[in-house]
């Protein structure tokens, strides 16, 4: 976020965006202040555009699942541990949508273990509900790939949100590796 704060005379404090981090204290006149503000706003939006290069149709994917009886407790409410499986279903279908499968990754000696997962439960999902899982790629994959999820029911009510982080790991060495180039190419990067 960019901040321009006027102090005595026209002293400006600038905190840069994620692209360029810098701090500067400088005394400027009104004309320089306006030019500086314009350039910083322009730089901020250019940085935001460069961070969203991923094709929008590849960034999001939606799949549906029906809640099975085995996934519920005696009250007909989905057991909270099953949401990790729903996230995996969304993630697997997202990968298939861009033309990659877990099987093809494993054939190339790449595994994707989950290193972090989080949930926010908003409403209970019930037996026989038709759930829509929206899987969203958070940012360009490097060594890790991050997803955000939204699960809604057939009435379009938000049931659960969450996120997961997976790491690209070489199966033989068990060491982290960079995201394979062919995945980045499929994402248009």
C-alpha cells in the first residue's frame, strides 16, 4: 500500500508496494509532491497488474459433489474432517482443468504434500446437499502452490471457506523443487 503523509512544509513519507519496498523522507514543493504522488500511484497499479498475469479462466474452477450418508454424523451434519477431502476434490479437479493430473506429476517424480490447511466453518452442510466447491489459485506458484476455497450449498449459501498450501517435492530426494515449467506454461506464465 502506498502512503503519502504531509508533515511540516511538505515532507513526504513513502512506503512502497510489494514490488518495490522503500522508505524515503524528503522535503518537496507542491509541484514535486503532485508528480511524486502520480508516479507512485501509477507504479502501484503497474505492480498490481504484473501480479495478476494468470489467465482468469485458469485461476478459478468450480466442481460439485453431493454429500453422502457416510460423510455425516447421526444428525445428518457433515463431519468437519470431511472438508479436507472436499478441498482435495476441488484441487484435483482444478489441476485436471489445466491439463495436469496427480498421476502425471508422480510419473515425473513430483509429489505435492499439503504443508498447511485451514478452515472457517460458517454453516453446516447436511446429508444429500449438493455442494459447489470453488477452487481459486491465490498466486503464481513457485516452490509452493496456494489455493483458496469456497464451499456453497444448492441454495448458494456459504458453508465453508479455507485455504491450503502444498509444496512441490522431488519424490526421490524429498527436497523442495520449483514449480515445473509445463505447469507455469499451462497457466500462461
